[in-house]
C-alpha cells in the first residue's frame, strides 16, 4: 500500500517532543522565576498534608438520619450485594397531640452497612422514601481490620453532619432541589 | 608435526556435538512465547500465546477469560436499576457509555422515550465518557512504544474530564446515572460553563499529543505500515469503531443509527483513514477526541429546558418482548440484546461488546509480524479486558 506523502518537518519530531516535555517540566517546577517551586506548579497535591476535596455529589460514604428511618427494609432489599443489615421492633410512641392515642412506630434496633461489601451504587439512597439516607463526600474511613468497615447506626449518624446541602441546578431545570433535613 | 592427543580428539568431538546441537535448535520448529496474562499492553489479563520462528510470529492466539465475571448471567438475577450499576464495570474507562444501550433497549421495550433535556445530557455525558476513554489511549499507546511523558499528560488531562463527570454523577468511574425514562439527577449550576472550559483543555491536550508524538520519527517508524488491516478483512472479523474507520470503512453508529440520541441535530464529522495501519488507528482516535470535544461544546449550548425524567412507574416491570440496541461506544459497537418476560429482572441479556470482536482479529494480524510489533499492534487495536470478558 503506498504511503501518503508526509512532509519532512524542519525540526526533527523527536526534538520537538522533547521540547514540549522540557517546557512542561519548566512550567511545573519553575512556575514563576528561577526559584524552584515544585508544589506550586503541580496539578497534584501532597495528600496527607493537603487534601483535595471531592465534589459535593461524590459518593464517599452513606450517612443515616436515624429519626427518619422507619425500618421499612426497602434499602436492604434493593441493595445489589445485600450489605445493609436492619433489625427493628414495633413500639408505642407518645401521641402527637394532647390526649391522643399513642402511635405505633417501628423502632430501629440495628442499622449496619458493611462498606467492605458496598459497591457505592447509590440505589439505597435513591429508593429511601423517608429521606433517611444521604451521600456524604467524606472518604477517610479506611481501617486496619476489615470487620471495622461495618459501620453501625451511631457511626452512620455521625457521617450525617458532613452531608453538604444539595446544589442549585443549571438553568432550564424543572427538578425541585430538595433540602437536607437537619 | 605433533601427534594429536586423546584430549584434543575428545575436545574436537565435543565441539562438533555442540555445533550439531545448536544447529538442531536453530532448525527447530520454533519457540512458544507466552505474553501475559499480566502484561501492561493488555489493559487487564489477556494471555497471548505466540509461536515464534526467530523474531517472527508464525501463529498467535489470544486466550481471554481470565477476567470473566459472568455479567450476562448476573443480569438475570438483578433488577433493571441494579443492572445499570453492574454494566458500568464492563468498559471501565468509559463507564457511562455502557449504560446507555441497555437503558435504550429497556426503554424500547417499555415504549418510553426520555424527554429532550435528558437526551441532550445523555449525549453530552456519552461523549465525555468517550473523551475520558480516548485520552487514556492516546497516552497509553505511547507507553507501549517506550515514551513515558504522554502517559502523564494523559492522566493529568483526563482528570479534568473525570472531575466534571464526578460533579454531575457522583462517581469518577462508575456514574450509574442513567435511568429508564431519563436521568437520575439534573446538572448542577455552572456545570455547563466549566465543561466548556474543560473542552478547551482537551483540545490543547490533543494538540500537545500531536506535537509530542505524531511527528516523532521513532513513533512513525514503529507504527506506519505496521499491522495493516484491509477493509474487507476488517469487515469479515466484525471490527467496529475506530479500528474499522482506520481501515477506511465509513461506518459510525452515531450517524447511522442515532436511536434515542441527538446526534442528527449536531454538526460533526466521521473521521476515516485509508491506511489501516497502527498509525491510522492512532490518528483516527486523536481526531475523534477532538470531534467529541466539539460535540460536547455543541451539547452544552443546546441543552433545552424541561424535565429530565419521563413518567415511569416506581417499580419497573418491563413488558415481555425482546430488543437489540447498539450504540457507538468509545471502543466500537456495543449492543445489548434484552429478552424480557415481564418480570422485575431481564430474562436474558446478551452483551455484544466491541473489544471481543476487535481482539478476535489478533491471530490474523499477528501472523508474520516481529515480536516488538505485537505490543504496538495490540496497543493500537485498543481493547479493554473488562469489555472482552464481561
């Protein structure tokens, strides 16, 4: 097969490429002036000293607002890898109004999410009809033992404080922005 | 004249025997070279068994299956919402593109159509997935040839695109954002403007790669005329995507079957190359990255207002029937054949992934090439092992 004519460049292509590499290295290490400032021109951050925050919608960790949960088991049933464990019992709560009957409510005994199994799909957050589950962008919860990745309801409740407010949406959107029930 | 000692006689016989042994080795049928299952050129665990004659390959056979995860069977016990989370993991570099054909097939069965805003955003994210996938190819191809700098540039610039995807979907790699009848959520405020700025960075990266790599004499010597696939062979092996277009086949499902996407309303071009060699495959993908950046910018301008979700029941039961929908994914044609019997889960799903067909040409194309060219050709074919094995 005949090769299409390819004009011979004035500068050899290898040298041109190396020039680009050198220029980028210069812009990275010497962003302004002859004093090297490797951390200033770099696009990366030195992680333990300087953390890059993920986006607000990032699926970091699931948080639980315990008051809203009615132990309806929808999230546990829809979870693809069954990493949510819920136990509850029926109990009587004080009436809403004076002189009313006590209400029958489901009390939550156990709500555990095993983050060693979780695949971070977000289906549980989506199916929850009572707004009890929320995503938080926090990601620093690695453990030395795999069993410690099972977060119980108090630990999941602590994550709730890190849930950011839902962002306003782009113009033209007809979706109502929900509020995080704090 | 001195007499020949016994020792000298023995040495002579030993030398003769050694020569004979070497000759036997050289005239032998060849040796078997096992590349993989763990090799940087394979993007996963693909094993290639090559029979060599000296430096030349007599026969080569790819052995996939080291990463088989049984997705077709798993979909039979997953609801439709859970399948979306699952198929993200097929081609992990352009995850959003995997969801779209499955959702389109399910929508076709249910008779739902996504509202225009959802279609536009779907097209937008589909092209962003393509960019994030192809940027990595442009850097990775250089790594296979021994140049390391483009890979760092690629990882740097891909992160800008992934950041934008994360801002809207919540996941860098596994968006899980497409739903039957629309999308999970709307765009956050200011996202479209930031995406346009990101596309400028993508275009700058394409220029940078072109200056850095494509003019380089070493790159051209290693890729021009290497691994030539004629168009008729490409069609026989079922090649699709940029591999087919680099062989001069003008075939792009975005233009030819734009089911449920807004490509006909956009101004863009299908790039082909007549050569069919490794260089052509690289060139076509570079042009496609630029074209995808153009499409994303046009989508940013054209996103209409309105709802993002059609009216669908909360518990999705797809009516009985079967549908096949394929789209032009970053790696080639990807299709889902969905059979439903009216249950919560699909009855059967057949996944036609692009890489499996693209890599099936390996025995044909590797015959007669030299060992270093195996890596170049495999890198330019560009397969992802999750896409081969599923």
